[in-house]
C-alpha cells in the first residue's frame, strides 16, 4: 500500500507540473540546483533530482533515474570524486549541469534551455505548450522541463495519436509517458474486454498492475463479467486464486465480487469461517462480516 500511495503522490505532483498558465519565451533559460546518488545495485544507473525556485515563490522539483548513456559527459568513475560538467539533451530541451561528486553523491547547479523546434512540432499536432491557462498556475517552461526529464518525444506522441486513444491534452501525454501507456498496452486491454478505458483508467491499470494476464487470471477465478473498477478493488485488496480456493473449500464458492472484497477487507479467511460455522452451520457472508466487526469491537 505504501508503494501505491507513493505512486499516487507522484501522479498528483506531476499533473500540477505539466499544466501551465503563461506564454514562454522559447529560448529563456531556467536555472536551479541538482543532487545525485549512484545506485550500488545498478551500476549503470544514477538518481538525479532537479529543483528550482518558481516565479510565485514556490519550488519545482523533478527526479528520476537515468542511464549514464543518457548523460553526456558523465561516467560512473567520475561520481567517485571531483568536479563534473554534463548535460541531459532531449527533444524538448537541454539541461546543462555543473558541480562535483564525492563517494557517489553529487550536487551542483543547472541551466535548462527549452527547444523551440519541439514546441512547434507539438503545436502542429494540436498540443500547445504555450497556451495561457489558469488551471494550475504553473509556467509552460515547467512543462517543457518535465518533458525533458521524462523524455517526451514527438515520436511517442505520434504513436499515441495513431492508436485512436480519443481526445488527448498535454496532461494526457505526460501521464502516458510516465506510466508507459502505449498503444500496445491499450490494445491488450481492449482485447480482454475493456474497449472504452480512458487515460485515467489506463493509469490506474498501470499503478495497480492490471494487465491482460491479470484480467485472464480474474476470469479464471470465475469472475468473467466484472467491470474495471472491480479489478482495481481485487488488486488493492489482494484477491488471489489461493484466497478464493480457501473460502470455496469452506462452502463459499458463489461469492459476488463485492462479497469477496469484503472478505479481504475484514480478513475473513478459512479459519474464521470454520469457527463461525461451529456456532452456526448456516452462516451467510453478511453474517460473517457482522461477526468480524463484532469481534473487533470487543478487542
């Protein structure tokens, strides 16, 4: 559940970053600070976070894990000590970094320059990175900076547009990139019986690890007509074939999806069912829930 909350927090943060309200001067530079940590278990990767002060007195933060091959001018050997100068050059813009490392930890300053060609290319596809909007009050350069850190490209956008996702806005592009919402993933979900999932649903699917294999697994449990939200609940409350087999062996083989979720929420397992049946052989699912609540009140 901690991972789910972290992911949900990340999504909320990124949605604020990617929706802007002011016209950007295409070649103006953004400056700020960066910090980095090497990953001992993944020697080819490094964590870098970027922070800058915004015009309204707040702070904008972006962090991600990068391959050293993404960073021009930086190698793992250099992170052990000394001054460094490196860049992250992407289609949306370039981040130039100066600073130093000591024993795998680094810090310094950066300068970001947006790429006008990217802005123009996105505009020709119907995505205006310079559009005035007061929805969240952040600057368009924040969107371009985020597009650079997550490597949002016109090729990726073209791929989305070719898959007929329906109407998309700039926010949707960021969600799709961050959570790896690809045309292939959408096609797989359609093929399993969910042809009308929107971007928010597809993001949920990625967060809760709902893919075509999981849909087939749920159907193999006997739930072949459940809606998407039922699958989300199954994932959140860890409904597994093993759990269903356990309660089925105790005489509850025809539970509805809602009853199964209640059983998981209130931790009604085989042992509890056997104890309840010892008192009342005809106990119902609702009886079990009430008994469980009652036991908790006396604890």
